[in-house]
């Protein structure tokens, strides 16, 4: 029987994965810098407690150069962890991407699964856009771009399936919702559910300056502005393939989310 380590165990995906594993009686250890079962800092190898762990969910809380998640994955494999599930990014196939090396290390494990999620639907309710949504005005440089927002509960369900069952090893899942929508569509659904909010398209330069004024490093703000300016993404059927059920729609996410 596996003993599971969940990195980012207090975060959007990690806490959902841990809850599901515990609800089905699995032995779980959550890890994060604060508020988890164990303190784990990817910058400090002395905190990497891998005793008894045989399967792990890996994620990088802060996407940045340096390869620290890859080094952690190497340490996990050296300590006998057999099954790895990595939350990565679709652009990580590019050697210049900060998660590229982590993917390469994970693919060298006995049993690996890589998850490439699209934009989280929860970004609106509990993530980086929550404050703006609550204030009633979401200003982003995404224009009329469309994408298939994915529900973090779907990501967690796929991760748990990959951690606990066979049939997912050696797979890279491109996880999306079932339909592509614009930001205007998204805030329209939120408004229809009783939480009025408007979407205001802005130019990338304005967005960068606003983010920098809020304390975001300019390099990070420019990277995110570029991604949002190229906002586009078609739905896949990978959630259906992994779980044998349809992906959760954005409308369903809105109905179930906590907007308080």
C-alpha cells in the first residue's frame, strides 16, 4: 500500500487531493512551507522528509528558473518513491520553460503521470482574480480570447486516479473544461449567479504597470501579460478519458463555488 506525499498540500489542487485520499482511507502526508502536516521548502533540502513515501504529487508553488522541483524529484526517486504525478504546464515541452527539467526527471521514474491543466476556473473564486471579482471589476489584457477553464476538482480527481490506480502511467493529460469561453462569458455567468462583475479588457503595458505597483516583479508581470495577450485554448477530452465522465462546465463551477 502506498504512502502519499502531497506537495502544496494546502493549495488549490493539493488540499483537494489530500481530502480525497484521506476520505478513502489512504495514508497521506501534506507538505508546504506552512500549515501542512510537515514543513517543506523546495529551496531547503534539509526539509525534504521522504521517509516511507512511495508515491508523490509534485507541483511548483512559484514558477521560476532554477530547477528546484527537478532536484526534489531526483531526491524522491533516489529515496525509493516509485509513482510520481506532476502538475506541470503545456509549454513545459520547451527546454527554456522552468518546468521542463522537472518533466524530464519525472519521466524517468517507474510510474509517472504528467498533468497539463488549462487556466483554473478557481482563479475567479479563490485565486489571483478573486479580489477583483469581489470588487466587481476584472481588468486583464486578454481581449476576446477564448479558453476552456478547467475545474480544480477535475484536476484533483485525475491526480487521485493517477496516484491510486493503474492505467494512467506514462500518460500526459491536457486537462481542460468542456467548452472554450471568453472572459466576458465567464463574468457573465458569475453575474447571472448573483455576483455582479464586469470584464474590462486593457492593454498589456497597462496591466504590467498595475501588477508592478502591487508588488509583482516586472519580469513575472510581463510573462503573465504575454500569456494573457495570447489567451486561447481549445477543449480536450482528456478529463473524460481519465475519469470516464465529462469535464465540469464553467457554469457548473459557478453554481458550486463559494463567492462569499
